[in-house]
C-alpha cells in the first residue's frame, strides 16, 4: 500500500553508459589535427550533414568516442557556438531500446528535441532530450546497432 | 630519417577513459533528488570542500559516474555558474600515471590549473588542464587508486 504511493512505481529513464561526448568546434579541420597531435585521437568517421546544419567527425580517444561538430551556416548550432565558444555541446548515452526510453522520458516530463528520432553519425537511431529537464545538459540517447 | 622528423617522437597525452562527468548545479539537494527520481542515480559520496569552494557529490548513473558541484560563496565556480547556468563543468579522464601525464601535458604546451595536483572526491590524485588548449573543455586527469 505505502509502497504503491507517489513515486514508487514511476518510470525511470535507464541510461546505460556514455556513448560519446559531443563537442562543438569552430574549425573541424583544426580540431581534428589538434586532437590527433595532442591526444593521438583516431578518426572513425567524418560526414557533412547538410540537413543537420553541420559537418561532424567521430574520433576515438582512449576507450571513448568524441564527436566533433562544426556548424554549417546559421542555425541553432551556430548560435550555440557564438554564445559559448568551443566546448561540450551534448552528452550521448546508450539506451537499450530507444522507443521505450522516449516513452519513459515523456512520462517523466522530458522534452524531446524535434524532429525526434534521427540517424546518428554511425548510423544508429538517436534522439535528443532538451537540456531544460536534464540539468542543463543536452542529452542524446543512442540505440546501438546489433 | 624521415620518420624522425617533426612530430614523430612527440609526447602525447594518453587519456584512458572517462572517469566522470563534472556538472555544475545551483542546488545540489534538488539535483540529487531530481537525478535519483529521473535516472535512478545512486549517491556514492558527498562532501563539503571549503578549500575548493564547493559542495560536491559523486553519483552513479548506469555504468558511469557523474559529479555534481554546487559552488559555495563567490569564486570561479560561482562565476562559471552565473555565466553559463547548470550544465557540464568539466570532463575527467583516467590516466595511468598523473605525474607522467602532467609532464607530457606541459611538453605539449598545456596549462595546469593551480594549485596543480590535489585530491579528488574519491581520494584520488587529480589535476586540471585549462580549457584553452583542450578545445574549450576543462579537463581533469585522474590517477585511480590501486
């Protein structure tokens, strides 16, 4: 009875582990070169994504992946860069099942950034939760491919 | 000969994996509560560190650790929070040997944030590299305890 009270049976958003760190950069070429020299980072994939208004690269640093994002033209990414400069843009977490995670997120009052589910750099299904409900951190959810 | 040219034998800063994500928060109590309800985060350690001008907590979310930092009074942390609001403050990476890593960082022109080596929340030896040379990301190096 008591255990069935407020909050007990609530959905939770189950984040598994960090998939990658998303960094915004003003000059992708320069950043790729600089991370390679400094940290020995290795390029996994690089792609121009016109619809997302960005050119992005996924690099491996140690056991982690870091996504470097350069805005193309005007838009939200460019405004983010202008306001804050180079730095962390988002944090991506692996979830087991993206549809289920988004259902839980909605139930918990989290706002999904339009257009919802899209394809990530590595071809995974991903979606973004608005920083407002996530402690100021733009949070990407990634469903890894089997 | 050619291989011994510029850049070949250069030191590199070897980052192993992400140790934790450091988030700055305006209200630690509220954030702890909110992350627990939303993500099922588990508190590992919480400590008031007057000398660092902060109260901090390390929580576990999935397979990762997240450090929540509330500034105490005025100082750099409070200024950071006032300027940017709640969000990512730093990214901490595991290094094998902190002294060696700091030597490499210095050789690579990276600036260590004073006072240099200090003790982290979990009692590990840690140091911070200035965001200037690290793509705008305040970078903590953590030597895990054996």
